[in-house]
C-alpha cells in the first residue's frame, strides 16, 4: 500500500504487535498481528515501542479511518500501512 500524508483526523494509539531484535541497537522489529499469519514486519526505532524482544508488546501508530476500514501507519522508515482490528489497539 502506498504512503499517505497524515490527515487532520488521524489519531495516535498503541498497536499490539510481536517484538523481536532489530538489525541495529537503536531499533527493533515489529510484526503485526502479534499472532497468526503476519501482515507486515518492519524495523522501528526503540523510542516508539513498549516491550522486550521475543514478546508481545506495543508500537505507537497513527490511525486513519477510510470508508469504514481502520488503518495504522507504522513508524517505520517507509511509514508502512496495515489494516488493523480495533481489539488490537490501546491508549
């Protein structure tokens, strides 16, 4: 899915994800969803993550709703986008 410009109605939330070691000391790999068939796995700065490698944790995302679908913009270098379930979001 292509990158998007963050709209005015975007909302910041935490998305439950799987956390693993990154390639560098200042990043971790996050995979969504945390269980089951993965939709996306990306590298994210440690500052946008709650949790430890090898566990389920949370990543700070920007939410956008379009035509009844909820999308999360991940804080990766490419601002990857995933469709998310409301149940996987926390404040």
